C-alpha cells in the first residue's frame, strides 16, 4: 500500500480486525449459548476483517476484493436479519444493525474499500 489513503484503509481494517476478534472471542467464550448463530457470525466477521487487512497490507488485490465483497454481503445480510429478528441478537455484533454500534462504519467501509481497490486498479493500468 503505497498511497496514504491505502495506509489509512489498512489501519481502519486492522482496528476492525482487532475489535471484532476481541468482541467475538468474549461472546463465544462467555455467552455463546444465548445466541450461537449471531456470535458465530461475529467470529466470521473477525476472520473476514483479518483476511481483508492482511490482503490489503500485502497487495493481494484479488483476495482483498473477495474479502471486502464478503464483508459487504455479511453486513447487509446480518444487518437485515438483525432488524427483522432483533430478539436473536441480544448483544450487538460488528455487523448487526448494519454496524450501528460502530457508527455505521461497517456498512460504509466495504463500499470505500471496493471503491479504492477499483480506483487503484484503474490507475495502475492507465497511469495519468
């Protein structure tokens, strides 16, 4: 990641990787029986953030694009299901309620990530 914005993106993904990993670890180890499916999805989100961070930091564009695409699908799916069945989500997860507990950054981040990946790919192939 040579650009300043690319570094910021890696930093933000890294923060989300740490945060989601910490939150899902606590949820799975202390209260998994309360909501096993949402807390398992929370752990899945953590893995997605770790992979996205690694791929963005190491320039693995294909892996980064796939991880960020999975992130977007997860945020939309979990956000929707947590709105429809809020009783199934007794504690917030990184993707529940479209990331409202994180200032909706989980909803916006994959759009920004995909935009940046597309934009930097275009400038690599067609330098200005």
